[in-house]
């Protein structure tokens, strides 16, 4: 896209790759630019190759590109890994006094990162700030904004550290301007624009949950969902929310169920492996009809798999997890905006239908930052369903009602006795072996799925309404799909996108209508077997004309989708 650049920071874990990336992302966002930032890191504390890719420009950007205009290489390996992605003209910044290269090479801009850090900041470890300043200097971006972002990054570490890193960034900025100014077609200017938020998917989801009245979260750390618990504990404290790290995932879901039974909106978050441990608790929520929200951040499996990479491999797992039959709702946000909206909506749905709601994310959405407009809170309304604060004397927790939803009293807030049991139970909550009662209770629990169809989040249709090619996706493929549609249309292709942010109950009518309106449809998924395509065929009887599947642990780029999509245009 004209007027934008992509900047990649590469290095080893522990070298401050994320620190540089986030500092620059905040600075460019505050300068009025649209930003998308994507992380790629290995599952180790130190060592291993990590990267942080920033794409920014005057118009919204929703996905990372494969190519890069500026490369900041903190170690020699980063040059080897990323030089093939460098555009022409493009710039590779590296410490020329520490990394030896064979003769002059296209785009090589050596900067004495460690020496400048020692001379200007008094500590060689401040080379991260030198690198950030040098990258910004190549773009000609307003240094005062860079300086403020650097200061914020090191806020709380003492005035000497803060000021030292400011000076180090200034040294890198000045060096780049003096030595390489005008030799890089990568200029960026500040823009007058309203203030935007810079959030990743996890942060947006927590803010939505807090807006939705969530006041209790229990969890056990597991990438990529660990930051949800951390963010809830910090941001929720001022709202009276409690975040607790438990001894394991079994305790986490059971504590969330217990808090919900006591009347508190509660959630937990984990990854696929942790959700495996939560499955019995999921069944408990289904049997006791206790509202609970569960975030499952997908990562490649099976077993430990690729613990810090991305994949959409757990869809069918969460749809069918737990023994027996009961209803659950599965939401699949693809953007920070959707993460916020569905993070709020999940609690209304859980209490309205008294069932578990699963929010299925992945590492790509969880860890990618994007500039977005501030959230509109004016239309948000909390619905607690059939919650009773003062139950009648004849109260029965599992009463069979015409609506299919039983009244739910909070223990201790009324004179009614509240009985719940994980065994099959009668209307009063006590255990039963009666076959007729069993049939009625199963019918009630399973029937909630049809009731919940009234609240289905419709798929988003983008592009042509009757396209020659319809690309269908879910979850974090949203940004790459949308930009792929834009690229295809710019080339004269009649293209459209159908993106599902809710997959269960499945939006049968909307999907069927969109597929019938298209000449050809192609399913795009970050898994090996086309899981959503199988679900879609089972629910609608329709199958896509083709699949674009990726399962190397990395997200799609728009160009990968457009290249493969053209096969179905012949």
C-alpha cells in the first residue's frame, strides 16, 4: 500500500526485541499512523530467534506482510533469516562493529549500536534504544514522539535509566540521519488524527469482559492466554475484579464455576492443553446449568506442539468436549474490536441461556497489536437473564418452564434453598434415576442451542455481494482475508469475504445464502484438515469448492491467500 512501510526487528530472546517493537509501535500510533504489529517468538527465555514486525501507514492496516522495508538485526542470525524479505530499496540496520559481513551488500547500514549505547547512555545494554532511534531516524519521524515512547518504556526504573535510554535513542536517531539520511525511501510523517487505542487481542478481550461485568477470573499460565490473567489482575483491580492464579487448570475452571454459582460473573482462560484438563469442569457447568466464560487460546498441537506459534486446530475439540450432550456457545473473534465486543457479549449469553460460552482465540490474535478507534460504550447493556435476587418459597433451580430457561437464585440472597448437583437431577436439584425426568432434563439442556440461535452473531460479509470468488474464514484470519479481497478486487477480480465470529450455534442461513450467491467459494483456515469446512458441511450440507490451509505455526499473509485463491479462478 502506498505511503506505508514495514519494519522488522530480529534478535534472540532476551535481547529486547519486543521492547524495541512496542516502543516504536506506540510512537508511530501516537504520531497519527495506523499500526499493525505481529510477534514471532520461540518458547525459550533466552536464545532462539525472535522477531517483531511493524506495519504502519496513513490508512488502516490489518495484517502483516511478508516483505520488509527496514530490518533491525540485533544478531547475525537475523540478517540470514530476514534479508530475503528486504525490499529494494530496503535497509538493514546492524551493529557493524560486532557483526562482520563479506564486503558491501545491498541495503546494509552498519550502526555501532553497543558503542553508541555506552557513550550516550552509559550502559551497553541500552543498544535497544539506540536501535529504536536509528530505525526512527531512517523514517524521519518526529523524534520528540520517539523520545516520549522510550521514556514510557523505562518508566519506573529510575531517572538515570529513563534519561540514559532517551540519550541512547537520540544517538541512534542522529547517527542514522547523518550517515544514511536520504538513502532510504522509508519516510513517515506524523498525521493529525484522533487518538486511537493500540491493543492486542488479549487486552481487548479483557476490557470487553470488564465492561460486561466480569469480576472474577481464575487461571493457570499457559501461552498464549497468560496475559489475560495478568491484564485482568492489573486493570480489573480498580473495578473490584479479582484475578487468581490457581495451582492448575482444573482448579481454575472449578473456581470460576463456583464464583458464578454464587452470583459473580466469572471466567477462566487457557490454551488447548489446559482446556483438556478443564473438560470435566466444562461438563459440570453444562449439567448444573451454571454460566461461565472460558477463553481457549489455540496453539499448534498435539501435546506441547509449537507452544508459541499460531493455529486454528481446536475448533472441533471445543465443539464436542465433555461426555454427554449439552449446549455451549462458541465465539471466534478475529480482531481487537471483535474481541472486545464478544468479550462483553459472552457474559450476557452465558447468563441468558445458563450455559458455558467458549471464546476461541489463537496466538495470532492474542499477541498482535493494532491501532483501533476507542470503543463505544453507550449501547452496551448487561442482561443477567433469569437471575433472582429474592426467590419465592416454591423455588426450584431446574424448573421446567415454557421458555426453556429455569429461574436462577443466588445462594444467601433469599430464603430459598438452592440445590445443584452434578448427577442427573429433578427440578428441585436432587438426584434422580427417573427415566422420564432424565429425558425432560436432557431435552431442556440440549434445547438451549436452538434458543441461542436468536442471538447468533451474523457473519461479516465484505466485498462483492455476488462474487466470482468468495473467501470464507473465521477467527484471526480476518485481517489477511480482508486485505486479500481488496488486492483481488484491485486486480479486477470479483471477490468477497465471509468471516464467522461465531461458529456455534452455526449461522446456517447466512452461510448458505452467501455461498449460493457466489460462483465459487474457498475456505481459508490455519489448520491441516479444514475443520470449519467439515462443520459447515454437517450443518448446511454445503461444501466449499476449495481449501487454502496453512499449518506451519505461522499466520497467513494477504499475498499467500491471493496467490492460492487464483487457482480457483481458472
